[in-house]
C-alpha cells in the first residue's frame, strides 16, 4: 500500500502525507547514525541560552498562494486581488483571509513573516533552499535543518532525533547532504494498529520505518543473536586491542538495540491514548494524525519532525482549491497543534513553522490560478521564543515584493537555530574534512524574537 503521489507542474512526484514502506531490522545506518551522533556532542557549538528544544515543520508542497492566506490583498487592483475577504484576528492590526478563521482565533500566539522572498521559482531548488537554509549549489549538498538538529543536538536514549512523515523531494531537501546518510530522517510508515511479530496487539497509528523486527523474529531471539554476535566481536577485539573502532561499534550497536526495545516511540504513536476532545480538535483530515503524533514525538524528546501536504501548485482554479480542499485542513490542524502545545506548556520550547518552497504570482492567470513567484511569500512561525501576535514586514500594495523588513530563507533558518542555541556561523565538516559554515549568508532577525 502506498500513499497518493501528486505531480507538480515540473513533473516531480510529491507525497501528500506519508510514504508507506517496508520495515527491516534496525535500518541500514542506525549504528553509524548513533556513532556520529555521539561525536556531535564534542562539537561545543551549543549556546546555553537556547529558548527552544524542538521544531515541527508543516510543509506545504507545491508553493502555497500566501497572498490568499496570510497576506491577503483585497484592496489590490482587479486581476491581482483574490476572491477572499479579510478578517480580523486576535493579533492587533493583523488580518488573514476569511478561509482561516481558526488561525485568526489563535493569531495572538504566532508570528507571520510577510516579507520573505528569494529568487528561485523552481520547485526542487526552491525546496532545497527553504529546507536547508542555504542557496543550492552544484559544488555541495547542504543538509536539511532536521539533519542539522540531529547532528548538533542531543536526544534522549531510545528516541530518534529527526522524524519525517513526508518524502520532501528537491535535490537535497529533507536529507543529510554532506553530513552523510547517518543524519537522514527516520521515515514513518502507517501501522494500522497491527503488532510487530512477538509484540502484543496495540493501536499505534504509525511505526518508524526500519525500526521493526522481521517476520518470525522476537526480541528474545534478537537478544540471543546479539549475544552470539558479541562473542565474535570479543574474539576480534582480542586480535587487535588498538582498534578503537571495534569498541565504538559495540557501543553504537547496543544503543541501536536499545532504540528497538524502547517503547517511547511506540507510545508516541499510540494516538488512542489522547482524549476524544484533543483528537477531535485536530480534525479528520489525513494530516491530523501526523500532527498529533508530531506533538507526541516532541513530547518524547524528538528534536525535529516534518509533516505536510501536497497539491499547492495551483496554476488553475486556485480560489476553489483553497476554499474547498487546501486551506481548511491547514486552518484546523495548525491552529489545533499550536493551541495544544501552548496548553501543555510546550510552545515556549517548540518551534512550529508552516511554509512552502515559494509563493504565487500576484497576477491571476487566464485559468483562474497563480503561477510560481519567489519574490514575495509568507510563513507562519510560532513558539520557541518567537514573538506572539506579531506580523513581520510588509509587501507592496500588489504583493509583488517586500516593502519593509525583507528577509530570506537563510535568515529564517539562522533565527530558528539561534533559538535552538546554535550559532549560525558554527562550522561543520564534510566527509573530506572541509569546514563549512552552518548558514553562509543568513542573519538572525532580531525583530522576530520575543
């Protein structure tokens, strides 16, 4: 069973919700991942003044028409203004499109960045820029923000640092880039409430791909096989006492087994433990359970979670699609997620970001749609020490370009990592030892910080 795949105008397949894949024992790179995670603790790049601990990215694949959402222009000339009226929000002086009433009701908890822009109107490369915080270049594959958190932040035992419910495509988007495959996200598959072999039945909605036992193998059998493996390892260790790699692999293999045995992730995926009121607040869209699981994963200690939807490449019938298909689930899920985090006292330590790769043209085309437009776009950011009830920057009267406080994707990434306590000029290294600055051109947007 596979999730629905949509094609954007460039012919790139995108996952609407999650990819259903096959599971294997531990995954191919988990021990290596744990090894590099341990080395990350020695970098010394963390700032003790960090405001946030985790990030949830809600990705709108295809490029949302933010001019019809967060930066509505009902007074613009005909041919530019959309069909939606503006409504007041709980943030003084801030209005959204009428299709976002639930977000309007919690606008006092968020910041809206209306002056974001870049110069890449192509899906793949724009996605890479937005998700890595570095302009794409053929010379180097930059890691995603999620992979950077996996590298630079510690994670509790038995918990993966970076989890993704979506397959973000676009060059290196969503992946580990020069950090290596050890820092790629742990993908999620639908569980359907079915227990793994040897486990008791449960109603977990999801399962980490690759962190399950193969058919016919129980935890007890895995333990016996692990003990047999250790006996071989001990033999080879005696052969070469000077080889520190052997000792290191033992440690990381043990941690890998600990993750497999841990019930922390399984509990996070058991959405039936939530009250009916909380579950209902997220709605019934396909995005809703992923968002609720994202909150539970962050609660368990995961550092970065990506969820998302596709279909935002609206070259035709953009207003109809926004009103009936695209915006209602986002309005419900995003508002519920932010309110839920706030009610639990988690919003101050969790950054929530909702964005896509670019915006859409201010001019409406002959098909009633909007085309690619990277020169002006908007994003919503909440929590983690960001200001509440704040609109950052403006665009001109027609929404063509930023008018005040213009900022770029690398500025947003630099500010997010500043709140995570990581300096934007932190240097990492490629596999060949080449030093690379975290974000080469970004700057911290001080006005966004509360």
